[in-house]
């Protein structure tokens, strides 16, 4: 068993291993295996086999950069579906445009202000009140 462990860790060296996308594929595969216990479907078995192949190919892949990019794409998609990433996406969009999202201290409305202007007076377009902020 020890020999196998050593062999395995050597084998995995420089290979990609697990990530969130692989875990997701694994869960789907497991779910499909369970479903196929009850519903015998050739189609389902094929999908399970294909998913397993993808899972192992990704795990043992040496193209780590490519796999990381796939995982990042998956996480982005996941955030889109769960909706949990909405706030983050707004912030990301703002920083792409050289802006920052601020919250008005009076009405809690979100304002987008340019970054790098130093201390500026901001007039909230919603409640028309002014406040100072360093950006
Ligand atoms: Zn306001």
C-alpha cells in the first residue's frame, strides 16, 4: 500500500488534480450513477462514462493553466446562475471602467464614481445630498 501511495504521489506530480469544476462533474456523475440504478438507460450510461472521462482527463492533465481557465469560466457561470455574484460583478464592471461603487451615506443608493481623483465632493443623484469621499 505504501508503495502504491508513493507511486501515486509521483504520478500526480505536475498534474492538475481536483478543483471546483471537477468536484461539480464528480457530483453529477455520482447522481447519474444513482439514477441509473433505478432507470436503466443506455443514454444515461454513456453520459456517465463521458463525464468520468472528462473528470479523469482534467485531473491528470499537465496543462494546468488551461484547466485553471476552465475552472474560472465555470465559477463565473455558477455565479451567474446562483445570482450570489451579482454584487461582485457590479464591482468588477465598475473597476473595469476605472470606477468604484460607493454607497450614499444618506439614502444607501449605489453610486459609481471615478477612481483616482483623490478627495472629492459627491452629489448623490438620488437624494441630492452632498458628501465627501476619497477615491
Ligand atoms: Zn443619496
